[in-house]
C-alpha cells in the first residue's frame, strides 16, 4: 500500500507540472434553407421547404504524422405540400468519421465509418432506409519499386418496406516495377445478400483476378498483356446462375525511331462458361473465342498515307440443356472469319486559283471479308474531291471565311452492289473580337445524294449559328445566341423534313443599383421543333403542343460576408401551358479553428 501511494503521488505531481497538449480542430460547414413554390397549368400549386446543415471537422492526435481524425455531419429536412404527388415530410441524418494511422509513413492506413438515416412520411412508401458502412484502406510502399494496396468494407442497409441488404468487399493490388517492365496483380471480392420482404431473396458473389504485364522486350517495341479470371454467382429461391470466364489479351506495337511507319498487333482469347439452373432443368453454355489483328500505318510522304491490316477469328459455342425427365439437348455452332483491309489517303498541296486556296484529295479503301456463316462480304470505295477556301476582308461583316467542297464517291458492297454518290458543302464563318465584344456567325449548307441507282438516298442540311457577347462596362454584360436548323432526308422511298430553332439571351449585372455584392441575372430561352408544320400552307389544323418551349428566369442574389441570399422567379411555357416557379435560397457558410 505504501508503494502504491508513493507512485500515485508521483504521477499526480508530474501531471500538475506539465500540460497535455490539445491539438487544434478545423471546422467548416453551412446552414441553408430553400423555399420553392411551383405551379404548372391547371395543376394545384406545390410548396416545398428544405433545410440543410453540413459540418466537417479535422484534427489529429498528438502529432499530425501520428493519427489524423476527420468527420462530418449532415442533417436535412424537407416538407412538401400540394402538387400532384401529395403531402410528405422527409428527414435525413448522416455522419461519417475516418481515422488515418501514420498518414506520412510508408504504410498509411485509413479506417472509416458512416451512418445514414433517411425517413419519409406521407403518401410515399418504400423510401425509408438506414445504412451503415465500415471500411479500411491501406497503402503499402514495400520498396521503391514495389507497392501494394488493400481495401475491405462491410455495408448494411435496412429498408422497412422492401428488405435488408448486406454487402462485403475486399481487394488487393500489387505493382512491381522493373528496369523497362511493369507487373500488376489485382484481386477483388464482392458479395451481397438481399432479404426481401416482397419477393425472392437474392445472393450474389463476384470474384475477379487480373494480371497485367507491360514490357519493352526489343528496341522500339512495346507489349502489353492482360489476363483476367472472373467467377460470379447469382442465386435466388427459383434459379441459380454461375459464370466463369478466362480472358487474355496481348497487344504489341513496333514504332522504329528512324522509320515513319507503325506496326500494331493484338491477340485475344476467351473461354467462358455459363450454367443456369432453375431446379427443374439445367442449361450450360460454353463459348470459346480466339481473335487476332495486325495493322501497318505507313506515311509514304507528308501527303500520302497508306494503311493495311488483317484480322481473323474463330469461335465455338456449345449449348447443353437437360431436364429432370432425363431428356437432354445439345447444340454446337462453330464459325470462323477473316478480313483484309487497306486504305490510301492523299491530299495535294494548296494552290492559288483566282484568289482562292484550292486543294484536292483522294481516298480509297477496301475490306475483303469471309466467314463460314455469310461467306464472302466485300466492301470497296473510292472518292475524289476538292476544296476552295478564302477569307474576305472587304465585306460588311469582315472578315468572312468561305469554304466550299465537292466530293464524288463510288462504293461497292456484296449486298448493295455499286452505289455512286455526290457530296457538296459550303460554309460561311465570321469571327470578330473587338474591345468588350466578341461575335461568331456561321452558315452551313450540305447535300449528299446517291446517283445512277433506282432508289437513291438523299440528305440535305442547313444550319445557322449566331452568338454575341458584349461587355457593357465592368459591371454589366449580355450574351445572345441563336441556332436554326433544317434537314431533309429521303431513304427507302420515304421523305422526312424537320426544322428546329433555339435562342438564348442572358443579361448579368454586378453591384446592382451600385449596391456592393448585389447581382442580377435574367435569361430568356426559346426552343421550337417542327416549324415546317406551322409554316406550311395546308389548311389542316396543326397540333403545336410539343413544338414550343420557353422560359424566362430571373435571379437576384445578395452577399453579406458569408451569408448568401437569392431570390429566383421563373415563368415557363411547355405544351401550350404556362407555369411559374419561385425559389428563395438562404445559406450561411462558416469555418474556423478551435
């Protein structure tokens, strides 16, 4: 007893002479309220009010390199009255905390926990839930060229009206660097169990493993190989589904430093098995696939580029199905195919023709294909075109860039035969930048049509774009944009003509009425689709209910320190009915340290 008394007295004396350091705590958050009321057409007016509170805390124990602490809280309530969805009240509460162990070391680890509770009362059901989640994440720097990452988590969710669910996850990844190579290993496990109060229970499991190796075995040669193993199980009270697949992909590229060409190649293999069991019968599908591709890109010179490639694949699909009565069926389908592709692209140097920058270009391509199902399938095409370009400086909206192009194409395919076509396009573009003013305008016209065939396809498109941004002074500015489009398409003997228009005008002003931090925004948006029906001369009555949409939005915002208040009023039209929206937002931000 005497020894204990002396020890206690010594500890009290030491504690009285030294103070235990209390680390600082950083905090930040906001408190806000959003009130909105909305009415559309003859529907009853809807009123809603939402209150949100957020706060985040950060600190540490003893020293910042030892243990760090972070946490947050969220509280939100919402009330809705009227409208078409009925009355309801919602409450959401959530929080999270994370603990970082040795965050600046070679083995930083983070432990986390979060809780969310959401409840809705009123005419809505099935939306309440309580969710808890705990997790751990650890990064390991085992050496300068060896790293690893480990994760694990458990999550449980309870929905009183639907059911409860639990989820587990675990993962491991390792990365090893060599002198010129890199090896990556990864494994991931996921499992979920859902106990339904309405329907069948469900259990799912997924296991994934992956190996990736990047290397440079030869000079100017790089390779990448990836192998993946996936096993998944999906079980209910009435059926079981199992899947197992093994996939490997190897790619290689050769890009000589002293040569202009590039050679690429790839090889892919897949072995997949799916088993489906309903309790009364079982079916199994096996899929084997092997595919290889190789290609060469060769710029002969700065004007001529050649491409050539080849691909081949082999696939075998086997389906076995059996029943309890002993009956069984088996089906096998094998296929193989190969393709040879090539292309040439040439663009001539530009020449001056009557003040225009003129150049011509030629393209050709061929695709020779064969497979055991459809036999031969060939596609070839050749095109020749030219382009005129010029910038006019003496026009009213100078400068204006003019571009016109024409292209003739002849395409051939096994199914469609020979199809010649013509393509024309013209563009007028204006861009100007003056002090405080920027303007952009473009008019585009294009026409594509097949020729010399019995049922040609046609497509015409006309577009006009205009935008202008003006800075009136340091406090005021406005922006306007307009887009018009008309298109006509004819295919398979049927013709379709559509038009559309969109326009937006926005005005912004800071320090409204010379009141500091008082800002105003006004935006008018108009949208129309199907104007060809409205502009037609026919005597039939046209239904425009889905053609015109518009809204006019006005926002007034005032800031006092960390207090932000905004009032928004919007009037909108949709389907020939008018509506309005009024929204009041108030938010107070805060932060500090104690």
